[in-house]
C-alpha cells in the first residue's frame, strides 16, 4: 500500500506519476512469483517454506532499505518487499489444509485469519507516517519485527502439525497390528511390493505442513 511512498524517496525530483509507475514493476514481479510459488506448493504439498520463505526475502529487503539510501539498493529492496505477498496468498490455503472439516469450522477459520490479517492495513496507516520519511526507518523496523514474529508463529504451527501427523502414524500402525497386519502383508506379497510400500498406500489423511 505504501510502496509509492517508498518509490518517491528514490529521488526527490520524482513526480507522483513517476513514483506510481516505479511502484508497478515490483508488483508485476510479485505476481509472477506468486503464481510460481502456488504451482510449486501444489506439486510438492509443502506449505511452511512456501509462505515463510518469501517473508525472509521481505526481511532482507527491509534490512537493505535500512542500511542505504542508494537509489538502486532501495529499488531492489522494493522488489523484495513486494514478493512477501506470495507468502500471504498461501496463508489461507494453509488454513484450509490444516482445518479441512467440518466445512463450517473451516469457513470460520478462514474468515478469522483473513479478518485478523487485514488489521495490518489498519496499522499500516499509523506505521508509515509521512514525518518518518524519507528514510522510514521506524516503519521498516516495525514491519520487520512483525515479519519475524509471523515466521516464528508459522514455525510453531508447522511443528504442531508434524506432531499431529506422527500421532496419526502411530494410531494407524496400532490398527495394523495383529490380523490387520497379516492382511496387509498378504496383499503386499500378492502385489509384489514391500510391507512399507503397502502401508504407504493405505495411509489416510495427513495435515500438510
């Protein structure tokens, strides 16, 4: 939202029109990375690094912008800041994966996460104050801290999901003991595969992380 404000700091002689035009390429680049990230996340079934990885890029962008007022450096940092939305776009997808059912619970979770996420736009109005320009160091530090906190919270969620998946694995193995295990072993022998491969094929629902 405030990328045009940052673009205006690249050169005090830039008009509003030029600042707005300079703000466009970072978002075009972010659109490409968002599509590529979504495609790759779908192919791999991985979520955390497809979200937090882009946030790390934003963190690098803020660090660059905090360290220099060089035009090229600050403009590169704007590209890194914009790609953060590739991660934010995946957040609601992850919510759907973590809370797949019942539908009412999933819908409530998506609405809750989306609503809380949009509080950032409200806070941004107070964080990116004109009097903090043209450096906007305070604004960037607040945003950087928020991103670090988001990354840590996402990591906590990932570890909780891994723990739950291990519990599902254990429950499934317990069910396969005794007579059930014998049937799986016999099916594996007839199919010409190992017991582990047969178990993998029988694996039920798992959370994506």
